[in-house]
């Protein structure tokens, strides 16, 4: 209770939760999947990794074709394939 000049004032709280149920569902999904989203919901669905720098043109073409339907990135670095896979797993790509 907050005392006004002569009488106590009643506090007013304004609350509007237009997307409350959606927010709760996202929280449940996040907790259930521990942040590792399923393929259909993941913002990082797949990553194209090149076996050898000589095959980079094919990897770019594959990336272009897959990107029409999925969220796909490409790793064009000169790291070893093993390191590229480790980085993609660390970034939580599904495939």
C-alpha cells in the first residue's frame, strides 16, 4: 500500500499477453530439446562441407540447390574436413 496525500492509493497493473501461450510453448520446446532444435524447427538445418578444395564448385552448386527448400550454409574455409565437422556440430547444425 502506498500512502497518498490523505488516503491510500490502489496500485494498477496493466498486463497484456497476446502471445503468452506461444511463448510458453517455445519455452517448453526449448527445455525439452535442450536448445538442440528438431530439423523442421531448426534455424541451422544443414551445412555443406567440402571434402577437398578442388570440389568447392560442386559444394556451391549443392548449396544453391538445397537452399531452395532448407536453411543451408556452406563452409568454404580451408580447414580440414574433421575440423569443419567439429565446428558444425559445435554450432548445432542438424546435418
